[in-house]
């Protein structure tokens, strides 16, 4: 099976929860799998965000996803986008290609649901994360 990077869906219905959006974008078989992937990726991402920027992100997420974002300990140093994907791979014990699929599915779904949160996140992260959010135009500009 060849994994390709999920493409952002421009028509994700507004009332769709983030977990359901991740399930759709990432083509996960169950809501439980999508919820696990979402929680894991966002908790890993939260460790790389300044504490004062975690609240706006958590406010845009379901309560079960938001709590780990607020309590994740800070990472010792910023990671490049590739290092971030590799850290998710290690934490989930999956190959890097699978982790990239998970990360891109979650961040693309988030990007489709909230431009404001995505812009805030990209401003807090090192350069190179735009593609993970399905924002190729920003990656090309940077």
C-alpha cells in the first residue's frame, strides 16, 4: 500500500467535529482511530507551542482533545517539521510515512476548520510546517 499525502478537502461541512473531519481527510476506518490520531498529533504539537498560545487552539477543539493541549509539558527545543513527524512516528511506533499521513491528516483537517488557529500555529512554529497543514502556497512563499 502506497501512502500519499492527504489533500485538504475544501468542502468539509462546518458542523463536522475535528475528529470526524480527520476521519474523512485521513480516510480512517473508525472514529476511534481518528480520535486517537488527533489526540496524539495535537498533544505532540502542543509541546512545541508557547503556553500562552495553547488556549486559542484548545478553544477550537473538542473538550477531550483540548485538555492534553493545555497540560502537555513544553518540548526542550523546537523541532523542524521533519523532526516533528519523526517524533510522532517514534511515539506512535509507526514508520515515518505513516506518521506523516497522520500529522498531515490532522493538521489539514484543522486548517480546513479554522484559518485563525492555523495562522496562529504557523506563526508559533519554525518555518517548514505549512505543508503539514495543507498550505502549499505558504511553503512556496517561504
